């Protein structure tokens, strides 16, 4: 048996599988590592090896108005979309996890559909719809309500992006919850609302925190839907980065990318403390 | 004691109205999110489907019609057919590469006993996955450019005399797609590996199977569902890829999703953009359904 265990662990930790595994991890991480490394280069034109290392590109990036504004907008949209998706997604998750009703399956697929419809297709459809609504409001009611290029339109699309993640993560933690503690609270005289607020919510907090962080991350990095909906003077950070990349590639953009990386890595490391991340997919 | 009995009595008396109320609450709790999805996604999609049958009128958006000419144009234009086939080819290649690269990684991850290392490696996969395509694109440009890290290292080592063009070619897009999609494949595969007890491996090996035979004859059939769902996910995501082909494929490398964007927002030919979007979704759907049916016939329901 020892010989067998040894042979098994040799094949497992054995050089072939291990080297292949780490090669794969490296491919996934390579672009990220490259970005972080280059953001510290001293030379303005990226070349290897660097002439020295500096932090000045971070200052440069922070003072660059377009990135600064893009960052502010992305944070703003991310927070609004996260709040909105929690507000409407948690009640929906509550129903989906606990009630059996006709059309349960359909409702579930509908709420997951923003994950399934390709980003560009959904973006194009929302863009056309917004313009139609604008034209309709203008012609029929003489109301000027800009939707494309507006904060409202952007937040609406991002709430749509975040909703399936919130629903999925909160539903997962509700299904794992023992309902009897809630019944105990109610049999002791708590109203359903109070039981939800004081018992259910604290129990499913990990799912809610993870759902919120995920929603924020998904909204923050989105490109496909936002690209249709940003307007002059109102552009999210990823799209500012794409626009900048069209003309130049230098340590400043690497510094911006590094900052985004750190922000998102922090959000994910925190949510991993609450929730097994692989279960989210 | 009496209080409890009393409570129970009221409870059962209230039941009929409670049931009615239950339906009302169900609806009111679901309504906001359903309205958002229906109005924010389903109605726009239906509207776009309708537009795909309209006629383009340059300068005036489009005229209402019921014609198939946009679809006919797509399927009779060699350029667009080429774009579709290139998209299919890229998706197929990157899916297969993801499977080959993902299998050892997922297996290693699943059998890893060191907890902190496992957590670290999972984060090392999930963080790049959610990093956003803009950041990833910066990374690939730094690595793959003519004066990028890879070329510089290869020249320094004397492998190359002059830099090779990688960035803004199909190869760069393939590399980018593989790296984007690998995390999805690894996570799908790791889930099934976790469900396969190590005793199967031990049994096969103790009966004298060589590791590779054990993998092929024992593990592979058991993880088929994970392989299938992982490949499906990667293929669908590759078909719809937008950022990778645009940012590291350059302006002369065409795939479907960027063309949809171009027609919708740059050319403002909405009917054609709409029909291309639906061709893309229909082809993807048809292929994935065919693949599932074929696999079901071969392996039973997965």
C-alpha cells in the first residue's frame, strides 16, 4: 500500500502533471504580471530591461484627468449598480430559493439571462432600444430624456449585468441555510419582517457580501455593454483605457491597469474569505 | 402551553388568506428584477430581432419592412462568411487548447492537499478572470509587441535574430483567448475532479495500469460531464469575444462580435448589425445543441 500511495503521489506531484499545471497557471497570470512589472519601469518608452524603477507613473496616472474621471465614474456606477442589484436581487433570491411555483424554471432562466446573452449583442440591443425610447419621448411627448451617454442608462445596464451574480450567490447561501431557526424566531413572536432582518439576513450575510463584491467587480470591468452607452465626458475607466491604448502604450497605462488590478484583487480576496469563489461559476 | 395552542389555532385559521397573501408576496418580491430583465434585455432583444428584417436607409436609420435581405447579404458576402468561419475556427482552436492545458491544472488543483496553496492558486485563476479585458490587453501588448518582452528575451537568448510579428495577428488573438478562457475551463474541470474519489485512481494503479492508461480509461469517462460543460462554456465565450480580437488582433483581424459593434455604432446600419447578432447567436446555439445531442448519444445523458 505504501508503494502504491508513493506511486500515486509520484504521478500526481510527478514532474509532468505539475509542470503542465504550473505552465497553465503561468499563461493565465502572465499578462497581469507583465502589467504590474512594467508600471514600475523608469523609461517612458517600454523596453527591456528597464533602465530603473520608479513610482512616478502612478502619480502621473492619478493626475491624468481622463483616467481620474473614468475611475470616479466607474466607482460611482459600480456602487449604484451593486446597491440596485442587491435591492431587487435579494428578494428575488429569497423567492427562488424557498418557494415552488408554476414558472419557477422560467423565472430563474430569465434572471440568469444577462449572463447568457452575449455582451455585445445585449449592448447593441439596449443601445437601439434606448435610442428608440429617446426618439419616441421626444416626438410624442416632447420630453428630452437622454438615455445613451447618461448616468441613468449606464447604471441600468450595469444593474442588469450584476443581477444574475447577486441572485446566484444569495440563492446559494439561502439554500444552505437551516430554515428552522427562522421558524423558531417566528414561533417566539417575531414578525416575518423582523425574523428576516434579525435572523435570515445575518445568516446569509456571506452570500450577500460576496454577491455585492462580485457585482461591483463585474460592473467595474465591463467593456461590452458600456461601450455602447458611454458618452462624451462620461466614460468608464476600462473604456478610457481602451481609448488610450489606441494611441500609445506606456508605463502610465500600465500603472492605471495595476491600480485596477489591485482594487479588484482586494475585492476578490475579501469575498473569498466569505464565500468559496469557485462556487460562484 | 395554552399560548402555544392558541397560537397554532390562529395560525391554521389564517391559512387560506395566508396562501393568497403568499402568492402576492411571491409576485411582489420577484417583480422588480423581472421587470428589469424584461424591459432592459428581453424587449430590446425582440426589438432588435424585428429590426433585422428592416431595410437600411442611410441618413434616416432604416425603413420599416419585412425582408430577409440582411440575412441574404450576410450569407452571400464572401467577406462576412469569412468572418464567421474565422470566428468558428478561433473558437474551436482555443477551446481545444484550453482543454489540453486545463486538464493537468484542474487535476493538480483538485488533488492538492496544502490548503493555503490551493486557495492561492484558485485566486491566481479567478483574479485574472475578473480583471477586465482592458487590463489584460495592456499585458499582452507589453508581452507580444515587436519590442515586447517575449521578442526581447528570444533575441537576447539568440533564438531569434529579428523580432517576429505576434501582436495584431491571429496568433495573438488565439493566445489572448486561451488565457481568457482557461479559468472557466479549469473551474469546470476542477468541480468534476473533486467529485471523483481518489480510490478509483488507486484501484486502477494497483491493478497495474500505467498512469496514462488510468487517466484515459478511468478518469476521462468519469469527468466527461465537466469536459463537456467546460468546452461548451469556452466555445460560446470565444464565439462572442469582443475585446480580445479588437485590442490585440488589430484592425485587420475580423471576428463576429466586433463586426456587430462596428455596424451598430460606426456604420449605423442597424438592420445589418441586428441580423449579424442573430446569425451569431443562432450559429452558436445550433452548434452547442448539436454537440450536446451527439455527446448524449455517445455517453448517455451528461
